[in-house]
C-alpha cells in the first residue's frame, strides 16, 4: 500500500510517495532524493558510513525506515557547507588528514557533528574515540579524525553564527 511522507532534508522539504513502508532512509536519500554523499557501507548499522542527523540526533540511515520518521528534519553531509564555505568539521578533516580513502568520511563527519552537539567532545581524545566508536574507518585514520574533532568543535558556533 503506497505511503505519502514528508521529509525536510538540508532545509528543503520533500513530499514523497513510497511504494510501501520498507524503503530505508538511506535508500530514499540516495535513490529518491539524489543525495549520494551518505554512503551505504555494511547495510547493517555496524560501520556508520550511513550516519546522518535526524532531528539533530546521530542516526544510522540504513537501519531507519523512512516511513517511521515522517515529518523529520534530516541533515546530510551535503547540508553542511554554506555559501561555498566548508563546515569547520569538513575543513578540519582535510587539515588533519582524517579522511584517507574518504568512503567513511561523510558518516564520520556527521557522527562528529552529533557528538559535538551532544556535548561529549570535550578535550579528552579518549572520550571522542569512545563517542565515535560506532563509525569504522578501514584506513585507520582515527588519530586524524580525533584531532579534527578537537580542532573544529570551538569553531562551529562561530560558523553557525556567521553562515546562517
């Protein structure tokens, strides 16, 4: 039975007709809306490559049925830069070589953004590593990722204020 849902993705409303309740948020983002920055990794919620923010909370989009979040606000990696300016986390990942192959990078950045918003990205690298433990990097760029989170967390509020 077809379902009609509405999602606000990166500030743009999308009214969607789904063939049934089975499509995941990941598949809707990639195949229906055309935002391919969010990656399909393990498709089991174990690697974190598909991490997006749903109503500001870190979410594995491969485990989330799109129909279950009707009306939600979604932020993907494509929604971070503004007016041609990279988000501080994107800049920090580049500066700290936190992406290596880059496949896990969108999920890592989105998870880091959620971690910072949750207030769990203090100055303790071990706490950041624990908070990011749901995101796997097969290239072992963890030291760069941790450093990027440390460097970016202080600049995010200024970015949000100057790039509405």
